[in-house]
């Protein structure tokens, strides 16, 4: 076997091992990537004095939770909260429902205690507050919870849900979708 063939086999084996590890830990990698990206957005906007992207992200979070958009003074700290929680949600440490509860509780307390957003909590203090919620409610990764996977980011259906059209058609036909296989 030539030296070039041995190198090619070694590179291929290393690529398979690295690819397998990345696939196995994809939730954690997605969480770290999300946090890195959100931290860069915050740093860029802090330097420029802008709130545009952070405001848009926080408004989207509020829309999903059926909350009114927050006033501008609260946006930076709420964005920091999204950044801190994103890693835990991606890894499955906190599921989406609990993340919504933690976010809603934090936002409610922020509006009650510091309606002008001052003094703004530094990120380590936001992390401690999230950890306090995790400890108080004994939040932990569910054994059957995978966290966020690439298929979730790609929008691939898991096969466990029905479209609105399927639900309406089953209702018209008197069928029980919970008893049928998709």
C-alpha cells in the first residue's frame, strides 16, 4: 500500500469519526452555535448602539408567547435571556414549554421590578437567574428528549403531527386521528 493510500484511509477514518461525533452531539453543537451567534449580534449592536436585530428577535419571542412586544429599555436584557436559554433548550436540558415559562416569568419580574430596565443585569447574573429557575423547578433533561436536531432546523416533519387540513377532513368524516397511524 502506498503512502498516499494510507493517508487517504487515515483521513477518511478521521472524517467518519468526527462526523459521527458531530452527529451524536449535534444538539450541543447547535446550542453552542446559537449562543455564539446571538452573543455576536449583541456585541455588534452594543458597539453600534442599535437595537434592530435584538428587538426583532425579542418581538418574535413575544409573538410566539402571545405577549405584547416589550419596551425598548427591556430588549437588551431579554435578548441576553434568550441567548442564555438557547443553549439549554437546544441541548434538551430545558424543554420548550419550560423555556417559555422561564422566559415569561423573567420578563414579568423584570417589568414589575425594573420597568425601565435599569440597572441592566450583566449576562453572568442572567445565567445565575436561569440556573435558579432550573434548580427551583428541578428542570432536567428528559430521557426521551433529544434536544434540537438538524431535522428540526430544516423543518422536517417528525411524523407525529397532523396538518390543519387533515384534522378538518377527519372531523368532517367523523374519524378519530388519535387511533390512526399517519
